[in-house]
C-alpha cells in the first residue's frame, strides 16, 4: 500500500469526534455498573454493545472502498478481543490466585470446548486467506504453521471431550499432554503463549522487503483510532 493510498484510507474512514466521545462516555458509565453488583460479563456485554455501531460503520465503510480489507479489520478486532479474554484469565490465575471455575476469563460461560474449537477453526481460515493475499511475506507462513498446530491441539482436545465427556483436557503439549507428558506449562499458559505468538506474527509488516508498506497492525490501529 503506497503512502498516498494509506493517507486516503485514513481520511475516508475518519469518524466524527463527538460520536467516539459519546461511545467512550457510555462505556465508562456502563463500567460503573460493576460496583452496583453486576457480573463482569454483563458489564462487558453492555460495553461491547455500545461500541457495535461504531464497529459496524467502520466495517461497512472499509468494505465499500477496499473489499477484503474489511474482512481483515473484523479479524484484527475480534482476535484482539480474544487476546483480552486470555489476558483476563492470566490475571485471574497468576495475580489473583484463582483456579478452576473462578479463572475462566470474563466470559466464563463461553469457556467450553466447542467454542474453542470453532473459534480456532475460524482463525485458521482467516490465516489461510492472509497467506493467499500476502504469500511473499514469510511471517504469514509462520503464522500459518502456528495456527495449524493450534488447530491440531484443539482437534485432539475435542476428540478427548467427545470420547469421555470431560472438558479441560491438556491436549498435546500442555503439562500432562499426550506428547511426552507435555511442556511445563498449564493449558491456559500454553494457549496464551500460542495466541500471543499468532498476534505477533499477524502484526509484522506486510512486506519485509519494502518500507513503502506500513505495518498491518498500524494500519488498523489508525483505522480504528484516527479522528
């Protein structure tokens, strides 16, 4: 993407400041409901709903101008939310000392094997598209390898779940896993590491050979935040 095209993208997809301030203000107001005794997942849903109109407007605008770029925009936003969910779980486990049902992230009711499997299948499909679009970028191939392995992990975990009816299997490489007893990492820690690695690879420059191409993640951060 040339510099001139990049600047035009930023201009086209600017969002009025009052609209963003209003959305942010509503979000802050909704967060205060946590101190009223609301469950954290209820507060999170309300905040997400508050931002959905802005997300929808930007997605439609990008799609009209750049087609598939809207698909990547959706991937970056949803995967970013996925990372935050795992960060919340890491905080619960390592900072708050919680475990079991008390350490399932913000949306604990979605911490089920089917959701993990379907989500990672979606990300793998997106990764295949990324490789197709940016096949000259070696980091996209690294991302594909990590995504394929992550999918294999969840396919194995799903097979154990369907066979035994018990969720939470360590998989292949987590501590107690099927391959040599796994690594000295719990399943949450291992999958957090994998997800961070995937997001790092997807954030590296589209082309490592030309400085005419800005970093993909910078493009999307500007698309989301530029006023």
